[in-house]
C-alpha cells in the first residue's frame, strides 16, 4: 500500500448511499399483498371456527330449554290473559278519538 | 412530517406513512445488509425487503425507547443470521487464518474487500459502530450480544482489518 490511512477514519466513512430505484415501491406492493392475505386468513379462520363450533356444539340441546319455555308460556292462562289485555288496550287506544 | 409522526400513523395502520419510513431508511439498511452479505446486492435487497415487511407486521410492538433504525437493523440482522444458518455459510466462532494484505486500489473498495474476510459478528459490529454511528451499547442491543462480546468483536475485527489493510491504527 502506498498510503497508510487512519483505520478509524476509514471505518467511519459512511456507507455509500443507495438509490431507491423502485425498492420502496416494491415493498409497498408486498405490504398490500401481505395485508390482503392476512384479511383472507382471518376470514377463513373465522369461518373454520364457526363450522367447528356448529359441529361440536349440540345445537338441539341448546335450543331445547327455549322451546320448553315457549310451550309453557303458551299453555299458561295468566300469560294468555296478559297478552289479551295488552292487545285490547292497544286496540282501544287506537280506536278512541283523542 | 417527522419520523415520530410517521411512526404514530404507521402504528395506527397507515401504510402510506410506513412507506415513507421505508423510503427514509432503505439506504442505510440495504447498505448494512450488503456488508453482512459480503457485497451480494440481490441477497441484501431481498433480506431488506423481508425485514421491512416483518417490521410492518410488528409495528405495534415497536417501543420508542430505542430508535426505529436500530429496531430495523435488529430485524435485518436476525434475518441474515437465519439465512446464513440455514445454509451453514457463516462460521460464527472460527478464527480463520487471514491471507496476506490486500493490494492497494481504492480505499473504500479495499475496505469492502477486507470486510468480506471478517466473521459475521465482526462485520456487523464494525459497520454499526463506525459507519452507522451507533454507540457500542446500541450495537450490542441490535446484535443481541453482551456488551463485552461486542467490544471484543470490534477489537478483533479492527485488528484483522489493520493487518489486511496495513493501516496505521
């Protein structure tokens, strides 16, 4: 070597600047693709979870109590009288002049 | 718009703000990776792209205690390490015998050539501490090394470079 440069000064030389030349644009395109694939993944995962829940959960057993309540209410004379009173009051309010 | 504002927007999911951050940081990050990849520009750019995509996915995890550039450099270094380990390309603890001094040409070219003969943590430590002006503490954090280990990588790397370049220290 003809010159004996200071090693620290040589090492401290900043890295040569690199022109963008479409690099950032390519990253942004891939970001959008990545976001889209995540959205699809989330949707697919949601559908899968729902399908699994529907397969595993005994839907008939879950709805059975509600069916029983509905039948009991329909057979209860107190409930029928209350409904009739509400219907009559409503009709009377509509028919009577202000 | 300053970097803090861009970071806040990006953390809220604004991809245009993150794009602006990519434009701000692409040059030093690609330069750092080119050093790590021993001048392989295509590999460095692929890894830089992957690092930015990972940063976009994890932007919510970025804590403002360190710098965004440092956080990016850490992601990029991990990406390079993974790539190198998969291909068993980088001896990490082998103190390989150095060949004779390089012939003089252009100082920057000499330095780049000499850098390729160093071990990965030495290249990374020297680049971070000198060319990218991180403190040794910051560089240790980026490379996930104890401070003492980083200092010894810097010292060993400098010594090897001095021999290779026949510089005055």
